C-alpha cells in the first residue's frame, strides 16, 4: 500500500532530524521524506497534524508468555502495537526455554500469525537455562535467534561462562547477560539499603551486580566476545560499564524504564506492584542511571515487560511474582524522562529506537529512504490514566497504576502495513 502521512512532526533519532514534514511509504518501505517521489499516488492519506511521526519503538526485553500461556502471544503483540512498539525481543525464559530449534520455529510462526510487531527471539545460552551445558547456539542462530542469553544470573560455573564466550567469539555470536552473581543475590527481593532494612525484606546487595560485571569484563579481555548487559540497576554498575567502554571492550548495556523513574522508597508499605527484578534501588542509583543514559554509558531503555497474573501479585511482597506490565507505558515514560531531563525528543527516542536496533544489528529504528516502514504516530499531549482496563496486556499490574501519563500511540505501522489504529476502536476485542 502507498501511504502519505502529512503534516506530522517527523523525528528521526538516528539523524537528529526534527521538523514538520510529510512521509511517503510504498511497498513496505519509506519512499521519501518531505516531498513525494515523482509519480507517487497515495492510496491513503493520514493527517498527522499535531502528532509526532517517529520510528517504531524497538523493545529489548518483552516477555510474550509463549511458549507457555496459550494464546498469550497475540494479546501481548497487540499491547506492543498499542504502545507504538514495532519490534520486540523475546528472552528465552519461556516455558519451555528457547533452547531447541523447533521451539524457535514455532514461536516465529505464531508471531507471523499474530500479525503484531516484529519478533526477535533470544536463544538460551545453556540447555534448559540451567547454566551447565552450552546449548546448540549455532543451530539456534540458523533458525532466527538474534542473540543468546542466560537469564536470571550468570552460570554458577565460571568455566562454563568462559567456554560460552570463547565459542561465541569463534562464530561472532552476540551474548546477552544479566550481571547478577546469584550466590550474593540469594533470595533477596529488594535492593539493599535503608528501605529493605526498615521493612525487614531480604536484600540484594549492589555487590551481586558489580562482582558479576568484574567477572564478565575479565572474560571479555580474555576472549574478545561481544556482550550486551541487560538491566543495570546500580550506580556502581553504571560506573564499571563506563570504564569498560573507555577501555574499548565490546560491550553495550540497557536499563529497564522502571529504574529510570522509581526508587526503593516507592515500595511504600510492601506494595507488590513494585516487586521487580532487578529490584529498585536508591535515589543515588537512579540518578546514576539517568546520567548514564545522558552520556551514552547506557545504550538503550527497555520495557522489561513481564505480565504477571493477578493472583501472583495478591501475595505478600516477598512471595509475589516479580514483574510488571510495561509495553504500553514505555513510550509515555520515555517522554516523561525526556521532559524531566530536558533532553531533545530525538535524543530520548534514540534509546528506544535506533540504539536498540543497532544492538540487534537490524536496519530499523530510523526514518530514511529505503528502510522498512516501521513507524509510530503518537500524540505527545494525550493524557491518559493507567488502569487495568486501559491496558491491552493480559497482565495489568504495573507500578504506575493510577498515574496520569502523557503521550500515546495513535497509529502503528509495521512494514508499511497499519497494524494498530487507536481511532478505529478495534482494540476492544482484546480487552
């Protein structure tokens, strides 16, 4: 279909372009910006006056709950599109884990049938994610895994991790790791500090993150393997990544959007909606994360979407399942961060578009002639209240429940095809 999106504020984070202009789409790709190509005849015109036209968001961590929960993928994909997200990275901690080619093929097939956002599966680094035996990562790469991850924490055996990184370097395969030393994290459910002490909650010390980072960087120096660090949470961790980058180690890092805005104080009196993994930490840690985003130490922001059943949250804080629904709140929370930090819109959107696309090695996340037309059109002034009823995701628990947020996707295109149109009201079937 040939589309013309007119009068919108075109923001391309990759180039820094930010101006009112028209966007033209043909054959699933961007045909032109500003002026229509010769002979271009639009089959549909969209008036985006007062709206922002930007690359679709690319989310580096969103759990779709498939394999696992029957029918979950279609609903969560719908939630992603409603959030202006056109690409989602699915971690391998599904049920069962993504450690076999057949499971990856099945997930990708269901994703195509769901007609949602683009799905980028991560393969399990070790069989069953047990941290003991290397999974068949080369075979998993052949069936579509974009990278390989050990979720939760580093393998118990450092020898296994060293073998993984050497193998990955041999085949130039990217490795994604959670910087968590689980023998130090133990059964902690809150960030170590005054709040956890006052509430009597088992705590996760910052040391669990920094010891893991030291281990990863030493092994990178030995192997030269590429590593992406998932969900930094501490000031000390951010500083270690900053030093590693200055040294020239091949490392990138992301942070969950919750840790850009919240601290351990927000737990209040044992509110299970704030039970997250990694746990929320202190104001100092949050300030360091914000500074790390501004100076490029942290490359990307992800939703860390993990829909949790209502029954699993209606438990005491320490027993509640960690996680939160976050696909539909990612965009407005990024806009809120940009406003608070007084950042240009293009710079803020880069953390959820061209930068995560760069980490994935995907030619998306930007508005340029010839690239795939993955586009979101959003209203930067739309006020809405976060409630379970307002969200399309199966899980409605979020730390931002009851908040009034500003900014909402109106239209989401994947490959030039309109996959979500808020004005059509077609999302009602998914509530």
